[in-house]
């Protein structure tokens, strides 16, 4: 079977969040199952681009409203990632350093999608499945069916995976001229609430829709940033497939990002050595339990609650813990976290930005991971943390509900709370401190979570079974 994944991100080429991790791992595991998995994504100006060699696979051009673009498809030469990687180069539009955040993102990703469909339309054969990821690729199923130049692709099954329904790629109807000539009778396939909504369009037009956990699929019918009725209406074509993690990348015994590799057999010594490095680097106390947060500092992650929760925990629990934050996002939250360094010196520190090496070091050296998310479609951080023996403290939502069981329950191994509030976070920190004192139980939980199989193998097989049902 030949699967073409279309995505805005793919680790290690370019990554802004969990989407990049998923698209960097799922095709590799599908390839290992004996299938041909390919990824096509925009060509950004990244370190990966300049450190690897590429061949030109195709050149083409297309019109987009008043604009005319030439594009080039380049292919990574050595199959370095374990699958075929293709990048779309559109000079002046896609070749930028960041993935998102530009004033013309609507134009950038629309052009990217047109180039992909135009390229596929020129293939001598056709892929068995086109698998699109999130709103940045959401117009592709529509174009394959209703744009006149590409309707010969309409028989190819399409699968949409929703990694986060909060972001939908809204565009005004004035930008409908960007799309290649299309059947105007089908305008309703693009529309949602009087705007072009690429995510809604993909839900309507894709053959199948998946979300990255079963619980998130259920939650979207009541909390999907305005698309709740659509998910209720289309529930028959939707299924939840839990993400996995790449256990070759996230492996404390072989992780090149950490200085002290360890396994289940020496987890206590290994984590202590990693913790010492962190505490020396960030002026924290190695004798105290270390709580970390890694991720985007945005509302859906409940990052706005962290400053007050940390203050309350330090003062009401007599400073018996340390905190370390790594992330970026909302400028106000970033500033609040930075301003806490002086008054909470010795108890707290932060690093604003994205740092892959430091994130691995933090998973390895921390005792507890905070994930108080308001919305968490799947969540990968809790799985990464468990792989390194770091106990997750999570809100009972989405994929967190599907992957973490409270240690107070039979067979439990994490700390779970119900509401995204400062009180629930600080109370959970208190529970973690009590657990930390019980050294034998703490060690047992650490060794238990390190053995949990959250690898991509099972998830990759589930996607292959889904594709097979469409052929």
C-alpha cells in the first residue's frame, strides 16, 4: 500500500508541536510494516534543509487568484528518516525560517496545498491513500473532488487526522479565488459560519476522519471551537486512534540528548544524575522534588494558571519543591514566568523558547510533569515523561484521560485531577509531595511507567487497517 502524508510539520525537519512528532514517526512505522509511506511538506529554511542532500523530483506552476507561482518538489536523497521525504519549494512564500506566524499564512498554506495536488495529478500512478493532517492541508480533499483540473483524483481515498480542532484556518470568502477553478455548486463544502473553513471542509470531504484519541473524539462533539454540530453530524465517519511515541527517539538508555543514560534497572541513579545537571544549571535544590512543565504557553495548555499555582505551592507548602518551565507562547504569560525568577530564586526557574535537547534533559531529570491542559487532543509529553520515569500530573481530559490512571486507583501510576484551576493544580502538587516521601512506592511507579508500551506499533497498525477498509 502506498500512503502519502501531507503535513505542515515533520520532526526533525520542522516542528512546532505534537503534529511534527506524529508525522515524523507514523510513516516510519508504516514503512516498517511493509508499506510505502511518503511525507510531503513545505520547504522551510531549517537546519535540516542545509545539512542534507536533495534531488529535484518535479517542477510545476499554478495560478492562485491574481498570482502565478512556480514550485519545485525536492526529495531527500538518503531516506534518512525511514521514509521518502518531499519538500515543496515556492520561492518567497514557503522558504522562511518559522513554520507559522506570518501575515500571509493563509496564502502560504493554500499555495502549498495546490502545489501538492498539482504534483500528485502528474504522477504516472496514484497513491492508495492521501492522508492529510490538520487545517493546513484541509482543502486537499475538496480540491481532489471539486476542482475541475484535479477531479481525476477523486477516487483516491482521503483520511484527515485532526491533531487540534481549536485551529481551523479560517479565511474570508474573498480568498475563494485562490482555489483552482472549482464547481461553485459545492460552495457549502467549503463554508462554515460564512467563512471558508479548511478544517470543516476536510471533515465534510474526507473519506474518513480520525482524531488522536478516543476521548478527544467524544469531547469534540461538545467542545470544538464552533464545529460541535459538524462532528455530531459526521460522527459515522470518525474514529479515534491514540498517538504513539517514537521509542527509538525517546529512550533514556540511548538518548544522545542526555549525559547520563539509564534504564529501568538503574532508574534512581540515572534520574538523580540528570537531576543534578538541571539543578546546577538552573540554581535549584537537588534534595527537593522537581516539577516541570514543557510546552506551549497558551490558554489551551492552561499555562496562564501556572504562575499563581507555582506561587501558591511554594508559599503554602513551605517551599518543599522546585519548578522548572520550558516553553513559549503568550507574551503575557512569558513575562509573568520570567518575572518570577527573582522572588522565587532557588525554588523556580524558566527557559522561554524551544529547546529539544533541554526538553529531553528535563524529562530525564524531573520527578513530576505538570499538564493542566484545558484541551489536550492526545498529548505526547505525558508519554515521553513516563518513558523516563517522570510521573505525570494531568487534567482528566482528552488523551490524558486515555493514557494516565491516578495512582489512587487500582493499577494507577499518575496523578489526575478534574478541573483546570489553580486549586486543583496546587492540590495535585501536594499529593505528589506526599508520594515523593514514600520512596518504595515512588520507585515502583517509576519502574512501572517506564515499561508501559506507548510505541507507534499498535497505532500504525490501526491506521493501516483503516486504510485497508477504504480500498
